[in-house]
C-alpha cells in the first residue's frame, strides 16, 4: 500500500492543497459574478445596460400596454414556455434512451459496443450547425411526407427530434463511463442465485449508477435549454420560436430577465435532481 507523504510529521493530503482550493474559488467566482451582474441589470429601469437608472420591475411585470416585460410580452412568454417544454421532453426521452443504450453496450461481447460508443463520441464533437443542416435536408426531402405530410416535421416535432439526437450521446457517455467502473461480481452472484436479468438491472445495477443518471439529467436539461442552432433551423412557425436567437445582439435588461428565469429553472432542476439522488443513496444504504 502506498503511504502518504509526511510534511512536518503529519500526513500530507494532496487533495487539500491550497492551490486547488484557490482554483476552485476563482472558477466559481468567474462563473457566478457575470450571472449575478446580469440578474441585477434585469431590475434596471433603463432600457439599456450601459447605465443604471434605479431599481424597477419594468422588464418583469411592467405596464401591460407596453408589452415589453416578460409577463406581458406574448412572443417572449411563448418562446420561454416553448424552450422549457422542449428541454423537459428532451430530458424525459433522451436520458432513459441513453441509459438503456449504455446498458446494452456494456453487455455486448463483440466489437459492436466499441463501434457504437465511437459513433457516440463522433456525435459529441459534431458541429451543431452540421447536425442542424443534415436534419433540415432530411426533413425537407427524404422524410417530407413521412408521416406528417408536406414539411410536417418542422416545428415542435422536428425540434424535439433534433434535440434528442443532439443530447442522446451526452446521456449515453455519462452513464456508460459509470458502468465501466462497476464490479461485475455482484451481478454474477445474483445471476448464479437465479435472479432474472431484469431484477439484476433494477436492484443491483441501477442503484449503483443513480449518480450518473442524475448527472445525465442535469447535462441534458441544461444543454437543451441553451441550445439554439438546431432549434432555430428546425423551427416551423412563430409558435415554435425559442429563446436562443432572440438573446443575441446587444445586451438589454429584458434579456437579463430571460436569462435569470433560465438560470432559476436550471437551479431548480439541479436541486430536484440532488434531492432525488440523496433519497436514492439513503434507500440503497438500507
């Protein structure tokens, strides 16, 4: 066994080095301070972020007649709801599919698993615009009349298919890496004792990969909320307009309000996943 290095007569733990703590703190500050500034400017009375004119809820619940606030701007509100809905359904579909794919790839005893995972890795680095253009061409010609009629894939259906295609490799890789770290001894013992394959997966494997599944949910949901290339290219009508393209351009207070809502939605989703993970850990420890 490798013994720890002693410094001044005490064991030295490299994971508690001061520079590691400093790096972590700097990263957290670098990530959160711009977000906090954007949140603050969502309460700016001025129509620009170049100057501060006092605290105001103008961009949140302003005058209904102006239709410039997050609450009363119909196009902005519709885009926000549509973005959250796409992220939700993408997560609901992509994470179980990715988990099942990872379980299947781990069980294959041939080169098929390596080829499949390699294809997933290629999909991870594929430029978003390339995927969006490929889907656009597929929906506009080969799948034009299958099964929704003339150009029926464009809109929510096409956006959802595009996001699932984009996010499925992320969910699969996250779960697959965790599966590679599992010891098969417990699974083999359960199988030798007569446990059906479904029980082995449900009672032995799934509790051990709960952390990876939770991480996949967070990654897929956050990635879907922030994706705009695929969503915009496959947009059908104004009813399927998402927030991404609207947020580009010069910084404005209403954009900060939208970003705040997305950040809060992501934080709530992350908190819910953490609570579910802790509950799963407690149950598995009993």
